[in-house]
């Protein structure tokens, strides 16, 4: 059982183990209960250990950014690297990164123990999560319209490794990764973002700048040396993991099939989930507003706008098709009435057909105007 949250009774010592080069199991869940009193001493003892976990998130423009980062990472990097890129049904990113730099890059496997000096890449359709010394792949609810998403990886790393985590955010659209990066910072980890001037699509890193205390802002060319240095330094003190972070990590890990009122993370909002149309809770994450439904779908504010826009387009296309079909059907009925010499009924049906055609033209103009807006802002459109 992979406990990220257990109503406040789980010891953080369960989450502060790190792998060794030989990949042995560290800590057993059976020894975790009843050890809250040992927590301060445990954290103090672990704080002298180095930062061994680097989690990296990217979206639009991220393939090139990740290739460059892999090129600059040193072959003796004293950390394991975990990568989430928003991808479709197929991804060749492990092969791309494996060829790009000195570190071996492979597709992450669920339950696999990991090692320093390797890059583990999330698979299409699965959230990549960390627990103890191994990876988890879970088909948890989509976050910010994506699976894999960046926030679940970052939160699980914060829960399991605390101050020993280095969170890295690269080029991408919208704001996936901001909440997870904030979770890493909250537990004492280090936050790194690509310089917006260096990013092909700077939306994600600018969102992180607005809402998270960033430790390092650097271009990709300087990130390899920075990460190598940070990984060689002792980690600081790990701070307590907020209950909300644990709960959201548990949702991504599918430990919660649904979120009850007792588990809610914020206030019930007036809005519904664009994915399942269930009620949404509004979460205040620092000065950032986020939303999560009872089945676990999660959205930042701009992801909500993107999802609502997609839903609106779908509704408009359905309306257009319905009006076009009604216009065609009433024309057919008018022709039939004309053949039977029922002139008055034929005229009424022809008039109704023209009304449906006029409505369809209005909807077409709306869709055309929306296509113009997308064309102007295409560089920041969410890529799933």
C-alpha cells in the first residue's frame, strides 16, 4: 500500500528515505506507525544527506529544452532525474534524451527501483510518481488537461524526499508545475526554472515566478553545472508536508477513488468540472487559485479557461450540426409538401428552414471569430 496520506497519522520518516547506488529498499511501512515523536531527530539526521532527486517538467517547446538539458548534465551526476513532458499517445522522448547526453535515459516502469545518474521519463497516459526508492505509474485523474502531468510528480517527490528534491520547470504553456514546485519549496526543496528569455514558450516558468519563491533562474546552458552543484551539496532541513499536498498526491496515486467532504481542499465553488461535470472545490494555494472536483480532476485558473473554451467549441459545433440538419430536414419536408400541392404547409416549412439556416450562419460566424483568436494566441495554446 502506497500511503501518501492517512488522516495525519503517518510519520514523515516514511517519506524521507532515499535510494542508494545499489538500489536497496529503505524503510518498511510496518515500522512507520507511532513514530511521530522521533520525527525531529530523524529529520535532523537526514538533513546532512545530499539532494538526490531532480524532478523536471516541460510542455510546449519542452522537447528541445530537455534535449539541451540532457546534453549539459554531467556523466557523474549524483542524483536520479525524473522527467514529465506533456505528450500524446506515443512518445520517443526516452530515446531522444538517451542519444542527447551522457546519462542513460529510459522509460519509467511502475515499481522499479531507481539509481543515481539516470533519467526516468514518464509514459504516455500515466502519471509518474515517486515513493521510497521506486517509481509508480498511475492512471489517476488528469491534471491541467494532461496525464502525465507535472504537478503530481512534483508533489509525490516533495512527500517522499522533502528537502532532498530539486524541482526544475522548463518551457511550456499554461501553468502546470507551479503548484508542485510550490509544494517542493514548502518542504525545503530547491526550485529552479528556465530563464523565460531562454524558453520557447515561457508561460509555465512565468507562472512559477509569480506564485513560487524561486531559488535559481538560469538558461538551459547553465543548468547542467547548477544541478550538478546542487546535487553535491547537503540538503537542508525537511519541513512538514502540508496535509493538502499529501491528499493531492494520494489522489494522483489512485489511493482515493473519490474525495469526500471531509477530504475537501477548499470551498465549494459555483463552477463544474469541464471533464466530468461534477462540482468543483476552489483551492487557495498561496496567492494562486486552483480547482479540483470530487473525482480528482484538477485545474489551475488558466487551465480551467482552456478547458471551458474547448467545451464551448464542442457545444458550438454540436449546435451548428444540429441547425444544419434541421434546415436540411425541413427543406426536404417542404419539397414533399410541394409535390402534394399543399402550398401553405410547404411555405411554412421553407420559412422555418431559412430560420435554421440563419441560426447556423450565426454560429459559423462565432466559430470563425474564435478560430481567429486561437490563431493569434496559438503559441500559448495548451498542448495535450
